[in-house]
């Protein structure tokens, strides 16, 4: 099915192949529901795996889990194999797969830390306005400057309370800090928790290298993200895949144009990434897509309508598989015209008309060839997959998870000392110091016959004693002691700030605000 340098896609008037050398020029799989997009994704994942290229894909409906199981013989599969010229070589086989799940239910958990995801993507996740995003940026800047690790949501919540307490001071140093904005961010965090977002933040954080694995037989491992539950929180889904893309961009070295990709990343339901996204974020996504090619990563967007992808991103997608579109509404008709116009014309094919006539398992295919020139668009029968059509069973999934290469690495959470513990410790120490100060004053008052003060500030009666010293002398001693404490406290704060600033300078963030671990 797969030649040495190509992935066989299907047959038109000739064989339609995807050149591995040009697979990192990205791609698009589009078409209406039920037209065969999932099978096209499946056969590309098989082809990349067989060529030794690791794959990452989101499994929206559960069907892609079938990649991990051997296909079952069916008449329509055998018939399609004959139609595309595979009758002598077609066989059924399973492909090496690792299952992931943000919620840890159908695969290994995937986590990152709040510090690593950065303020830009977190603001997108929390649906913050510009003012609230500004406060979040100040929070991250302060955490970086003071060396406070933000690992999970309790760290973020503690840091928000810390910023609120120091609002007037920070407004002078960093810019205006509105307590109303802090309250709004806190409320958005509660919404995120109800959607299960807290599962995404914490440690151990995902090591990107665990997505770039090959099996002992040399085939690339297919990483399958269980996304059926995740899709109920579409904003979390979009931000997660964006973070993953940015991590790949920041962590992988430049390798130019390799003979085959280092990793292929399938972004299913791509419209969730771009819907209501601010212009600044779309520009950064376009920049990452354009530049990540030189890291050896191919990005393939999967969506129903090509118009779901902004033109600046769409123009970067060189390899295209277009399944049927239905032209029932003016927007549908516009999408059909737009899709037809993006292909290199075929004089023997009315592309715009054919898009509406394609059957299930048929597609218009155009891939890059030669020096990166798109091939003439062809009406193509997509080849049948070798792996199972449809999902695997729960028992099969459980067995594959437990026998996988990362079993036991991510399955238990870790909670090391971070912002929450540090800030809580500071608050407790301040409270203990205040208690000691009050106790000392009470002891001195009793020693000199001063009326004792309760915590509420009320004086206790002295029962007529007149041998106590003058109140002003006690007050002067207290003032001198307070001044000494203030000087010491200022010195400690200055040293902490200096240490924090040196740590902060070592923290560098990338295009999408993600923390660069290597720095």
C-alpha cells in the first residue's frame, strides 16, 4: 500500500500518492458529515506509521481507536481494494498506538502546568476580555519575577489572591490591577473546573518526546487522544491542541526539509480552534503553522467546511483531500466555490460541480509533487484501511494502555512545592509573627502593670494599680521595635525580589506564550 517514498491515497486516472518528502508542507481534509473524512485520516495515519513517522490525532467519535486493531474482512473493503488496484497486496493489520485522555479515563492523562501554558492561551481558555487578560499578564510577570511556580489551578487561585492584596503596589510597578477583573477571573476558573479543566493542569507534565516514538519494528506510533468527552468543552479542546502545537514548535530543533516528517499532527474539528478567536491569536497560529514545517512537523486540519480555516492558514496547506460538500445554502455554495478555486484546475473536470456529486469514499485529491508544485486535481477513490473500521472494545483499550510504553509515567499526579504552598506558608508565618508580637506586648503590659488588650483591641481593667510606666514611653519602645522590624522586612523583601527577578530573566516564552523549558 505504501511505496518507499510515498503514501498511497487512492486511484483516479492514475495512482494518487502523498510524497513523504513534502508531507511536512501541511494539509487539509474537508467534507460534509458522513462523506469519509475519518477514513481518509485513518489511511494517512496508517501510511505515516508504516513509513516510520509518529502520528498524533484526536479521536472525536471513537472510530480512530480502530487503528490499534487488525481490520475485519468485509465485502465492500475487498471490492474497493480491487477497484484501486490493491487486490494482490491488500491485507489487514493493526498499528502501534498509545491512547491519551485529558480526563485519564480512556488513556494516559495529559497535563501541563499553568506556568508552561502561559497567559495568552489561558486567557483564551477562560474567555477573558482585554482588561482581564492584562491582569493575567501582570500575574504571570509577577510569578516569573518572584520565582513562584504556577503548576495547577490552586496555585493560580492563590496567586490571584496575592495580586489582589498587593493591587495598589503592583499598579505602580506593572500597571493597573483591578480587583473587579481578579474577581471575574476567579469566576471563570470555577466554570473551567466544572468542565473538568483542572485535570489538564498539574504534574507530571507531558514530555513532548513521548509523542515522537517508533515501535520496535520501526513503524511510527500513532498517538490517539480520546476526545469524545473533551468535545463537550470545545474551548478546552481547541486550547489544548494549540498548546500542544506550540510545545512542538518551541521544543523541537530546526531540521529543514527532512526526507520524511518527524511527526504528523492531525487537528480534527479545526473550526473549534478559530471560532471567535481574536485576530492576534489567529496571526500567531498562522506564524506557527508556517514555521513549524522546518521542525519536521506536518499539520493536517480536518474540518467540514474549508471556510472554517482562515485564509492565511489555508494558504499554507499544500496537500488536500476534499470530500463532498452540500450546496443547500448561500454559505454552502460559497464554500463549494472556495474549495474549487483552491485546487490546481483540471481541464477535464468541472471541480465545482464534482464536489457536490462525490459519493462516500470519494474525494478530490491534490498533493504536492516535484518542487512543491500542486498536482492537478483528480476525482479519486480512497483506498480501504488495513486497520479496523470502527472503535475497539473497552477491554482491548485497557490491555493496550497497560502494555504501552508510557504506562505508569503519567498515571499518578505529583504535587510539589509551588506558589500555593509558598504563599500559604508566608501567610501562616505572618500570622505567627503577629501572634508573637501581641503576646510579647501583653507580657510587657502585665509586667509593667499596663492594661492588657484583647485581640479585638479592648483593654482589660487594671483594678486600680498606679505603678505602671507612662504610656508614651511604652509607645516609643513599640515604635522603635516596629521600625527595626520594618527595616528587616524591607531587606528580606528586597533580597527575595532580587532573587525572583534573576529567576524571571531566565524564563523565556515563545510565540503562543508557552514557557520554553530548555531555558
